[in-house]
């Protein structure tokens, strides 16, 4: 059964269920797997760190992934 067919089958099945407890269980399962995007609330400290990081990046003060990997490899080798 394809994903689209499965979704259609589930929609039809849910439409025919009148058991509130069972429907709430299904809802909890769906809520656990999927939640709409919510903007995270950041603390003042987090906002300050983001601003500082953006400033560093704009000034070219950052490492590329390759540079960071080389530093980590060197550190791990002792």
C-alpha cells in the first residue's frame, strides 16, 4: 500500500470511529510524531550569543568545516 493510499485509508477509518478514548489515543500518537513548527523562545543570553556569532561571521572570524575537522583530528590523535 502506498503512502497516499495508507493516508486515505486512515482518514476513512478515523471518520467512522466514534470512540473518544480511541481517537484521543490516535491523536496522542500523531502529536508525538508530528508537531507544527513553533518558533522557539530564546533567552536574552541566547539572543546575545546569536548576535555575537553573526558579527563574527560577518567579520570572517570562523572556521570552515574542513578546518574544524582538521583541528579535531589533530586533537584526537593527541
